[in-house]
């Protein structure tokens, strides 16, 4: 069985309270980065690097992007990117853009198959296995 390894990071964005944001982030395997008064995150999950999906303190699944949205200043957009692989079997990537209030947009590398088929009328083989 192969393991999944990836890298995750966000853009920089403004938060309502940087101390509260850093305190919230300290609950998860992420590192807060800063640039010109704005903050961002880098994933540091020891089990492959993915964005957190589980809160060990509360023993429950979480919506990490939604939790970030609760810290954003009005009008700010946080972009969470993740790209990874499982040996040479799969290469995956996705990004979520989230605004204050929880509205979001998602893009996935796997979408390329549908886009190619729609544009050229041929479904490509999958880049896996």
C-alpha cells in the first residue's frame, strides 16, 4: 500500500484578529506565515501533508475552509491549495477559494478530463496506474 504525500499552502489574507487566528491555527498541523500584516497557512500534517479534516480535541470531522472563513475580514478571500501524489499512481490537486461567511469555489485537477472531452469530443485516458 502506498502513502499519499502532498504540499499545502494558502495565499496571504487579512483576518479580524491575528491573535485569535493564530490560537485557532495552533490546534491543527499548520504553520502560520505572515507578510505585510497579512497571514497565510502552510500544511504540516505528518500523515501526508493534507489540510486538516479532523479535530482531535473535539473528536470530530471539520470543514477547515469554513473555519478559516470565520476569521476573514469582510471581503477577504483565502485560497487553499493542495497538490500531491501516491507514488506514480495518482497525481492530484485542488484549490478552494473561500470568503468571509463561508461562500466558496473549488477547482480540481481531475476536471481536466471533462474539459478536454467537452472541447475535443474525446475522453482522454486517466493519468493513473
